[in-house]
C-alpha cells in the first residue's frame, strides 16, 4: 500500500498537511520503533485512506471501530475528503485473511460540531456503508465508562497502534505489519510548558516508552485497560519523544458518541 500527502510543513513540532486550498493539522503516518502487533491483538484497529476531489493525491490515517457500524477517527483526517477506503481486521499486508475493505463518501462522515480545524474537539465519525460482522480479526473496542470523565490518567500507560512511517526521515517508510507503542499520559502542565499551547480538559498528552507516533498516525486509538481512552489528534512532528503526542480524551465525548452512534456506553 502506498499513499502520499501533498506537502508537509513543520511548525512548532507538528507537521501540517496541506491539501488543495485548505490544510489539515497533521503530525503524520506511523510509529517509529515500537513493536509489531501480534495477530488479532488489535481487532478494533482500522486503516483509513482518503482522496479528495479538491486536492491532488491522497492520505492515510487510523481509526477505531466503536460498533459494527461506526469508526471513530480524527476530524483533520476526514476534512476535505471525498472518498474513503476503510480496511478492517488487517494485521499483515502480506496476509489479508479475515480483513474487510469498504468504501464510502464524505456523506458518511459526522464531524464534532465544535471542531474548527485545530487540535481541540478533533473527532469525526465514519458510518460504515454496511454493518461489519464481528470475528476474531474484527471487533469493536469498548468505550470507557462515563464515570471516567474526571480521570486525568496521569502516568497511566496505554497502547497506541498504527500503520504509517517507521522513519520520519524516509518517505513512505510504512510497515508491513501493524505497529504499536506504549504511551504514558503526561501531567498536563508539563505538556503545556513543553509545547507552548493551552491544554484543555478534552486533551491528553503522552510520551512514548518504546516508540514514537509519526506521520499518518492521526486517528490512532489509545487503549487503556481495554477501553478506548484517546484518539490521536497530533503526533510529535519530529517523530521522536522530544515533544508529546496529543490525544482527544474520549471519556469527555461520550454524550456526543451516544447521540450519533449505536455504540454501547455504560455509566460504570
């Protein structure tokens, strides 16, 4: 699989992807170092590829299956997209057994109503064109309980997975196997001092323990104790752990998810 972005500009340790007349805040594809995901260990992980009628080329992102009908990703991934290819259940590009590929259009995308082309409220839902059947390779990830909305998750470690660049200096250095990395949630004040922007309640900052998130990893799920806690809005622009990666904190968006999907949400 080969995908390319129109152009990249690095600014304040993030990569911004420009598409036609518009831009998508984008820290970019995949995981540097980290480890290969074992077979069927991340059945919720979704690979997304996008094309636009208004821009030359295409781009890739990640997502999480949250029900048999919906994928959750970063809004900056889907912005300006006209066509979306959705690959579920893929662990190895040389073995597609158990994977499913679907296509849809921008009509199937719902953006968070407060999203205004920056990292805040950076979420989008993609409705599958048909329901997917659960299997050993494809399963929806559990959403966090609503009682976790006040949890800061500070110093807690989760797993982020993704397809994308394995070397930030080498174009199209995408892996043959789904990669994952252990990410530890940082103190938000330390994160603010490091990246120089205000960190609101809906954001979690992480640093990699065994690898760094990189180009086209936007939309990557952060899973803690078996629940979807974050969706990657922006990775470190230099594809190292010198600056944090920024995730949208899913426990604060459960009302929106409940109103717009059939995903299962519990109080505790």
